[in-house]
């Protein structure tokens, strides 16, 4: 399979794999897709180390980096990170951190040895913190695309990326956002339906994709939200997508660096076990339902704050639930963003197996749909 | 296009059109699809008149009738309708009817001349009220299928329908429900994703359909929820569906008996303008967002009752908003069930035009997906 977008990016199959694991980036790109490293959770130093490792293992294959510059957040416009952090701290009621800590303690989640307190909380969820990550990514020659996970990137940033010869992608969940992306100069629109894991909207993929494809004309659209096998990929291509943007599919592969308890939580989950919740990042994000999501949604508990404050409240909890995934009842309060397609993920495969399975299932679907016409 | 299911039902294209309008039933069946008359809103006398009209106009074409026997509702097991109504009346607080009346008055919706009070409220939403509708439908020779819109039909009812030589279809929004349908003897599973209008679940179509198709093996599955054009139909067939079940698509066609103000509300709506709400029937039902849905969701207003009581509360409002669709602010409190695909419905066409457009778009999609493979 091949199309213009594949040629432009130097890939064989338009399968884009969003992941936080460097191993998955490398293996998907080597299998002919495009690995996309989600950078938001890393400090600049950590990102540098990850990209060094990828560059040392990926050969001449291309890859992409995903950053987060939200359209709207508290503290927007402040470019000094420490000043921003201080301002945001004043907006966080004590009760929120106490409530989070109580939930972790009640579920037996151990303390972090390297607890760096509230200072650690401001991740790459703002322009000020995302820019250094972006600039590190732009030093790498195999990075062919930068994606923005939330909202339209500022025009000057798009121009900065274009000036280095890379393409810019951006996610969206509404037609209006897609048009705003296109107007700003985004090269690849990633249309994500409500089924998707992570930050996501309310419109189903089947209804969202064709409307965005119609709206943006010749700008290529990647179909995101609900892609768990090659049948769904074929459906996306039927609807006019130029490729598929996948995430959940890579959470439990062999190469994914995750505790077996975390992987088991995906294998065991059905599509009904996810929920859109503001309880971790402050914006609606689809994840496994848990004691955590239910506790923050209950009537007599604190309401989640906005982005990035809620992320500052939960920073420690994200780390601890990740690091102690197999300990006590950690999985019941763990941050496990995943889409509804988790119901289709029932066994561990390698990245290469997943890519080839998708292509085989895709071919079978094309054959199936052709046979209907032949029968007529 | 043709497949086993088409042959079994005597139709040319597996396009199932759910509608409350007899004209639409006739025109879709004449265009080669299968018109499905939703019977729940009719008394037996009214249904008889509608079916007489259809039988007089449809020639030798087949059609279907859709009834509602919910899996669970208050008053289950009671077979005497008057007794059930009396029991249910005691469960309805006065405040609910007063609140509904206030909303209508505030929006200038005129009173019904034939207001028959609470007695009219118990529609075909129960086994006791649905059975007479079903039996009327089974007297019609061109009825080839009976569908149940909510839950698995009781086994004795399935057997009664089978004994007359008709097929039984049933809607579902979860894999578990699909398996229950199959076990009970349902012939055609209608898998409806969250995008769909009317009573609907939370799983997106793209994720739901393939899981249900895998789960029920050789039982044919119709894809419902989000089908507004032929690209989406092609996507559904790629995923293994035997056909598509559509509803929103027929709300504003030329033949649909609806006030221009109601049709305009669909043409003007985007996919973001629908909401799942319990405010009309008591079960989550997707419809246009309105002052009505917002009022019932507000914090200091009555919580919607269960089915069928909420329907008894709103019976008069459904009729009045339908009959006075163009008067004053009626559209702001009207009951307009529709799916997210309403964003794709922007102009009035005839039923025949819609059927042929779907088939053309379907063929274009098949051509598009084949061209990806040829380019390789």
C-alpha cells in the first residue's frame, strides 16, 4: 500500500503509531509505519536521552515527535516557566493534593523515593514548557514530522518547523478545529473521534472523519480514534483518510515498557471499561475507568481543576501508579489512557506482528467489499 | 450490490430505513432498500391505518415493522394495560408534569385541542402495549421482518414471529446484548454505535461493529449509528456488516411528513448539536440539544423518571411539539431524536435520490480503496 503521504514521509504504510516508548517508535518505523514519540511527559534532558537512543537504533528510518501546546490553558502567554509555576500554584486549593494523596494511600501505592513535590508538576502542557522539547526534536535529522496533540499550534511555531523541512500534524475532534489547523498552515490533519484514548472530543469517528475530510480539501487527513485492527483501517481509507493514527494498539505490545499488571489491565478491559474524565490532566481524556476516575466524579469530592493545574496536582500520582503498577491496588487508581478499541486488544504481539496483521486484515477487508459488487 | 441477506428478504440493496412515515417506507422499499415503520408511537387503530396505506401503495415490495419491548421497565410482567397505567401513575410526582408544562408554556407551544391527559401516555413502550401492535403487523403479507428497538425480545414472541415466516431483528449497543439476542433466536443483529439517534449506548460504531460481528459468527449484523452517506456504508461493509440500518437520513427527505421548521432544524444542526438525554423517554436517547434537554439536566430541576413513566410525563409534549413545530419557540423544546450524522444532512432529497446517492458513493469508496492497493 502506498500513497502521496507515504512518499512524502518516506514510509511504506500510512500507519502512525503514537507511543511513549522509544522501542515502539523504532520497531514500528522499521516495520514500515511511522513511530511517533509522545514527548509531553519528558524533561528536555530525558527527551534528549530518548532521542539519542532512537537515533542509535532506527537506522535510516524516519520518525515523528508529538508535543502539546494546548489552544487554551491557565497561564497562557507567560514565557518564564518558574513565574508561571508560581502563579499557577496559587490557583491550586490544598484539598486537591490531599484528596489525591488519600486515594493513593488507600490503595497501597508506595511513595516515590525521588518525590520532587509540586515543582515537578508542570510538564510540557504549556507553550513555555513545550518549546524546549520541540527544539530538541528539531535537532534530529530522522524526525520528519512534529505533531501537536491539543489545538492549533501557533503560526510562528509552524513556520519554525517548516523552516527545518519537517511537516506539521495536529489533532482535532471538530470540523471547526480542522479548518483552524489548515488556515494556520498545518500539513496533516489528525481527526480523532470520541472512541480515541487520551484527550478526545464527543463526535464518533465514523461521523467525524468524512466531515473533516470534506472540509479540508486536499490536506491529508489521518483517521484517529478507534483503530485497533486492519478492518478499521480499511474503513478509514474507504472514508477518504490518507492513513491511520493509532495509540491504544501499542500500549501492550512486547516492546512496550510497561508492567505486566498494566498490560493485563488492557487485555482484560472491554470497550465499556473506558471513560472520558478530567481527573488527570484537567481536560477530557479517555482512559480506563477506575476508583480514581469515579472518586473525582463523585458529588462530594473536589472538582478537577483546569489544565495545567490538575496535572500539577496529579503529577506525583502519574509517576507512582506507573512505577508501582503491580503493587497492591495500584491498578485501581492508575492513569491508563486508552481508547474504546481496548476491547479488541486481547493478546501480546510484537510491533512488527501488529503492523503486518493490520496490512493483512486491510487486504481481507478490501477483498470482502469487492466481493459484494461481484455478487450483484 | 447483493448478498445473502438481500436474497432472504427480497431486496436489492441492504439499506434498511427506519422511519415513522409511511411514505418513506414505501419509497425506500420501491427504490430497492427495506422501509421499516417504527410503530411505537401509534395506537393499534392508527397502525392499522398506516399499514393499510402502505399495503395499498407498496406493490409487491417487502417492508418491516419496528416495535419496542424493552429489556427492563417499571411495571414489567403486568399484562393488563389499564392496571399497569394506574400503578405507574402512582410513581409519577406532580412536579414532573408541572415542570414539563411550564417549559412548553414558556416557549409559546399551543395546547393540544384533543388533550386526552395522562391516559394517553402509555405508548407501545411495554410488552403489554407492544404485543397488539406486533399482532397487527403480522397480519400483513409484505412484512418480512419485525425489529425490536430495545433489548432482546422474549423467546415466545420470537417464536410467534418465526411461526409466521418472518425474520426477527433486534438492536443492541454492547457485545453482551448481541450474544443474548443470538441465544434467544434473533435472526439479524442490529449493532448501533453511540453516534446513532434515538436510544443508544456509549461505544462508537467503528469499535462496536467489528466486535459484535466477531462475537455472533454467522448471524448477519446490520451496522447502525452514524450512517449518513455511502462512504460510511462502504466502511460498514469493510468491517463485515451485512447491511446498514439508517434513521436520521430519512427525517428530512421530501417524503417525510414533518413541518419545514423541523426539517430546517436538521439541516442547520452540526454533529456537535446532539446529546444523549433521558428527558423524553426515560432511557438515554440521542436527540438535538434544546432548551428542553438542558432544562431537565440542570441541577435544581426534576430528574427524568424511568421508562415508561417519563414517556407518560412527556406524551403531551411530544405531540404538541410535533404538531406545532413552526409555532413560536416550539423547536427549542421539541423532541427531535437524531444521530450525530445530522451534520452530514444539509439538503432535502427524495428517498430515491438518497438510496441512489448512497450506492454511488459506496461504489466510489470501493474504487478509492482499490486504488491504494494498485499504487503499491
